[in-house]
C-alpha cells in the first residue's frame, strides 16, 4: 500500500508540475529573444504539406501574357492573370491528346464561399489573414478536387495583394496531394510528448496522464520483479 501511495504521488507531482510550468504567463518568463524577420518567399512546407507543389510570382509568368504552366498530380494546369483576377484551368485531353480544350476551375475559400472561374484582388484581400489566403480548387464539370492554391505576401512591405503583385512580391502556390501525417505512431508520439496537433495543452495533458501512469507502473513492476532483493 505504501508503494502504491508513493507511485500515485510521483505521477500526480509530475503531471501537476509539468502543467504549471508549461502554463506560466509570458510576462514571468523574462526577456524573450528578438523575433525572426520573415523571409520571402516562404518555404511551401511551412504553409502546408503537399506531395507536389509549384511556387511562382509575377516575374515567372510569360512576358506580357501573364500565364504560367504547371504540371501537378497528373494534370497540366495553366494559371492566368487578366486585369485584376487570377484563374486556373487544366488541359482537357482525349486519349492522352490535347486538342486545345481547357477545363475551367472554381475557387472555394475557407468559409465555403465559391468563386466562379477565378478570384480578384478584392476577393483575396477580403479572404486573407495576415497576408496569407488559401483556396480549394474544384473542376466546374464534375466537382473533383484540383488542389489548393495559396497567395501570400509580406504585409509590412506591401499594402495589399495588388501592391505586392505590381512589385513582384505576391507569391502564388499551387499544391496537390496533401500528405497525411496522422498515422498511429506519430499521433501516439505527439500525445506522449504533449504535442498533439490542434489540441489545447491542458486537454493533451489530461489525455496523456493515464498513459504515462501506466508506463511508469509497468516499468516499476518490471524492475521490482527483476530484482531479487526487493
């Protein structure tokens, strides 16, 4: 009984101590380091995890025509800019041969609003947060997924996406095949080390406490039974 009380005390102490330390108010942590200045263009992997992606900006478009080709996920896409709007379409092939037809694509923002055929600078400005906006692309014909499209720019250097575009500072990213990182092993590791994605720390702490308690108990039992003098 005494050993079990000690075990319970140790587990409770570790959990409470870790929780209190991790939730110390920022003002009590002392002077922080100088913030890092963001570097543009941003690595696409920092924004989202695509298996295949293409990043480009105004200077990459065909001169005076403002279109940019990209082959992603088995499709040959074409991103175009006209006046103040961006559009993406894909080559429609018949038995692997392209006869000039294009499949139009609609844009859907994170709130579910669908834009028919493209988005304007006004749309991008309204949908963006801190200079980043992501859209889901879907084919008009059958509604199938055509990837995700991101716009991002340095909000400290430009007043908006139009200003960033004019100065070659608006970055466009078309990605397909989002990689799933939620396999059982990585999820368990994240849970054990209080790094469960999209989960509040205290909730993660409550979830992992019985697991750590079981691990500690099993280790204690094995050590206890393997030592003949205990």
